[in-house]
């Protein structure tokens, strides 16, 4: 409930930095790690991404019917691999754009 109150208050303020927002919603024991873009994949393999997500859901004891539904939705999303650059739509032929 306190989180909802904070989020409502935060949305109304343009002055809060992301660091301040994170300080309020993350537990004090949490660690946040970030990397430069050069450290990330420039192209994410969709099949591998789907396997990782499904395995995570299975490991999290999510009911099988829900895992199956999410897998179908994820497959649809991963196939809709379009992006907009300089006003032109492109379809990435290999992997997924970040």
C-alpha cells in the first residue's frame, strides 16, 4: 500500500531522479548493477531468449497452462521484430534489437 502511495506521488513530480525512485522502491539490501551498452548483446537470439524465459517460469513454479500461454504470447512478440529508425520501419532479420 505504501508503494502505491509513493508511485502515485512520484508520477505527479517531474523533479525526482530515477536514483531517488529506486531508493524508495528497492529493499535496502538490494544491489543494482548497470553496464554500458557495449557490454550487452547487440543482437539477442530469439530462440534462446524464449527458452530462458520459459525455463525461468517453470523454475518459478508457475502453473503449466500459464507458462504455455506466456510462451505463445512471447513467440508472437518475438516474431514481430520491427523497429523504427529515422522515420523508416525495418525488420531485423537476425536476432532481436535491444
